[in-house]
C-alpha cells in the first residue's frame, strides 16, 4: 500500500504541471489584464503600459510562466495583484468556510442518500421505491439558487429558525458554525444526495441478485440482515467511486451558494479574482482545486481496499 501511495503521489507532479501550463496559457491569452482593471477606464495608455511593465505583464508569456513556476517550486504562489497579500494567506483565510461547507454538505448527502437508496432497493417496485425515486428526481431538477432563496425565505425570514447569511468560524464554537451551514449545505448537497441515492439503489439491486445472497436467504437469514450486513458493503463500491469527484465538485461548485448566503469562501473569492484578472490568485486557487481532486480520488482508492478485502495495491 505504501509503495502504491508513493507512486500515486509522484504521478500527481506532471498532472499539476500540465494543469498549471494550460491554465496559465488560457488566462494570459484572454483579453484584459490586471493593470487595466486597477487603473480603470480613465487611465491613459502610458499609465497602463508603465503599470504593466512594473507588474511584468509586458514580458513574453513563457518568461512570465518561468518566473511564476520558479516561485511555486519554492512554495511561493506570489502576491495578489490588488491587495498585495500573499496568495497562500489569501486562500488560507477563505479555505475554512468552503471546506466546512463541502464536508458538511457531503455528510448530509450521505446520511440521507444511502438509507434512502437502501430502502428503495429493499422495497423495490413498491410505493416506497417509487416515492424515493420521485424525491431523487426532484433533487436533480431543483436549481440550487432557487432552493437557496426559498430556504432563506421560509426558514430564515418567515420562521426565523436559522441564520441565512455569513459564516461563524469553528473557533467561535461548533454549534454556531453548524447553524450557519445547515441551509447552504442543504442547498449545495441536494443534487449529490439524489445522485447517490439512485446509485445506491441500482448497485444494491444488482448485488441482491448474486449467488451468495441467494445462499444467505436459503440459510434463513432475514431480509434486513442480508441487505445491510451482506449486500450493502459490496454495493457501496460504485457509490464510493463517485464520492471523490462529487466532493471535489462541492469545493469548486460552491460559488453560487456562497454568493446567495454571503459566505466568505474560496468560491466567491475565485469568481472575483477571475472578473478582475487577478492572475496569481486564480493560478493558486486552480492548483489547490486540482490537489483536492487528486486527494479525493486517492482516498477513494484506499476505501476500495477497506470495502473489499480482495483488493490489494502493490
């Protein structure tokens, strides 16, 4: 296992390098630059050219990339073009809200989706199964922004049950933090819950047709015991396969939800950076998102071995 993990970690180096090259090239080939945004429309061409030279934007793109890449190798992602704050510090200040929102959303999705999928498979082709799948279809169909706005109106404005804006850091207490995360987590995790529930049902129905399940039934084991203790573990392997990419998608797809609930996270910061051509922040955030995706897929591979003892990595 240790050798496999080392190989996977070493394989991420060229992947991150390729992502950096493609992202850097796309950013610098699009119209506009930070100098123009900083100075505004009233700036003269001479002022813009002087600032571009000061920021190094007048150099060839390969020279700019080489300088930036040399800094990254040393652990320096540069400084924000607007605030002058180090990119690592700027990302770290906004990482906790996004990470907490993504983790809580995924936990809520799993707690709802897996029991719902198991129940639908156990009572296949009954009203329980049909009702569960109807709920899943609704989860796919409802747009996140529409759901978020309605949750704010119903539970925040009318009932005044939960806070609807902002984020409470973990340092100020777990309960206030969770209270601020419930509504955005439901908004962000509904689609994932619907997908996981349908995958759990489909995978479990397939496993329940296997020979060893029929043998367990022939021995007189109860259907709930067969479903939970014998079939579910194998049925979760396809589900685990999508959990890694889904978690990474939560990290990168939280922009709209963070905007609706005024959460000062990475998604909102990333959108602002793109609109203002803040190249160092964009590059640092993209690389961090890539690292999250790689780690998520690595955790999925480890979970394969835990779910199925026959899987061994060498």
